[in-house]
C-alpha cells in the first residue's frame, strides 16, 4: 500500500509542478510551492526528485515519448504511398491538437510548458535536443521528399516559421482573443489547426517551390 501511495504522491508532485512551470516558468516556481500544491512535505518532493531542476526535467520528459510516438505514427501511417505537403504538416500538428482535446488539463499544461521551453534561448538549446530534435529531422527528411527543388536552407527556415506559429498557439496567451474582440479564441484549437495547415503549406510552397 505504501508503494501505491508513494507512486500517487510522485505523480501528484509532477502534476502540480507541470501546472506551475507552465504558468510561471522555471524561475517563478519554488520547491515549497510545488510541495504545498501537492500537499506533501518539501523533503518528500526532494526525496523523489532531488532539486527543482530535476523536477523540471522529469515534467518535461514525462509526456515527451507519448507525443513523439503519436507524431511518428501519423507521419508513417502513409508510408509507401506518395505523401502530400499537407499530410506531413498535419502529422506534425495533429497529435498536439488531439492531446489538447482530451480534456486532460495535464496535457494543456504540458503543451504550454513546451511552448515556454521552445521560446527560451536557454531552455530550448538545453532541453529540446534531448528528445524532440531527432523527430524534427525525420519531418525535415519527409519535407525534402515533397519539396525536391528546395534547398535545405529554405526548408529549415520554413520549419522555423511553423515552429513559431505552433509555439504561440500552444502558449495560449489570449492576445488573439483581445485583438479580434472575441471573434477568435486562443483555446479554439480546432480552428487554430484547421487554418494552420493550409497557411503553413502555402508558405512552404511560396518559399520552397512546387511540391511533387
């Protein structure tokens, strides 16, 4: 029974840390706040994870493999067939959209945290290569296949713009809500991804040339 309780407490610590890091970033959160939110002693949180940095790493890694696996499954679902540019972009975005639509607040917090890390010149350089950069290279290879006349320079810049649009969407800053006076909502992921696929595909074609 103690083992089950410890497992439950460990997950509760991660859930609380995930939400706090997503809202306030790494520097805006203390171990005491994490422990208080999880209703455990600071000593227990430290026992399970060590320092705050170790908690941050554990939160970042917890859902990463699931997200990568989902993206790969969608990307290679049409393996052996001629993929379209839109299919490749959708494979990159769809698992994120589906994760947000599960109703699990943990996924929404995680993706907001991922946006925070992606936009940080410090954390992006340190944490993204651990697990996400290899997957990005697989998508780059797929893009090369449908953009045979494009240079790598142009493909990488276009991916950079896709990544920027995705980061802002995941961050849910609410700015589009204010600017549009409520006509658009940052929580409306259905519309965000529906429009992002043709928008990004149009940009790739304009910069990289016609697709196969």
